[in-house]
C-alpha cells in the first residue's frame, strides 16, 4: 500500500477493513502523542501541526540512522589511534587474516576484535569480543593480555543506559580468569562522574583518548 498506493484487488472488502483496522490500531499505539498532539485531544488538525510533527519525526529518524554511522566511524578512529600508539612503541599488529587466540598471543603483539572465551552460568561457555587485546612487551607467553574496549559518546544520556554492559563483561572475565585479568576502557566524548563512578566500583580502569599516553599505566 505504501509503495504502490493500492490495496490487494482480490481481497474482500470485509477482510480489507479488518486488516486496515489492525494497522490503524498498531499505529495508534505507537504514535507519540506529545508530537501528534491532536490524537490525544481527539480533535481536528490545526494549521502547521502536521508540518511541525513531520519535522520532529524526520529529525528523530535522521538521528537513528546517523548515530550508528558516527559511532562506528569514531570507533575505527579510536582503534587506529591505539594502533599508532602501540606501533610507535614496537608492538606488532596481528592481521585479520591470522586466527588470534586470546591466551596464545606473543608478547609485544596486539589484535583487534579478538574473541575471549568466558564461563557463563552453570558450566556454560561463550565468546565475548574484545575491541583490542594487547600482550605486554616483556611478558611471558600465556600471560593474560590487557583487554581494551573503545567507547565514544555524543551526550551523557546513552552512556548511563549502557554502563552495565562493561560491568557484565568484567564480571564474566574475572569469574573465568581471576582478579589478574585487566580490562580497561578507552573513552572519547561525554562520560560523566556517574558513569565513571559506576565503572570504578566494578574495578574497571579507563584511559581518555586525549590522554592516550596513559595507556602506559596499563603496563604497555
């Protein structure tokens, strides 16, 4: 109907009305009455209301489409910043064409998007992806590497909604590998004291992108 502006020609009028009623019911439940103000009031449209509502909805749609694109681009930039910092200190980047095992990385190497096996529930197991895994130079083969998660935020709202994600990862990692496991965040953007305090309480360190040299404090 939306593309061809037509209804199925062989559908009976009764079936068509039932289907349209279901669509209208769904749309009515999903409608934001703070934007479509005439629905709650049960009145006729006033001049300019449709245009204002369409503008707000279009802005939300643009944000929903653009935000993931921006986040992904920022994450790529963050990872490249870490790679540049590590390579300047003699670290070797393991290519995506090589199967990188979490506990078998040679000292002085690092990789992106490495799966870390963890214990889940009663005897279960799962792989959680780590943005960056670094085997500190000078460490022994088999030593637990440093795990780094790249995070960026354009406002304070979403970070506090998502702060439990890192805490869950940290809990799974420590239950599997003990307190020696080192998990840190690489932050860029809006992260307030509420977010940072929550992560600190879970034993998670962080490094600000504009203070990238602080990565050295992770033993790198």
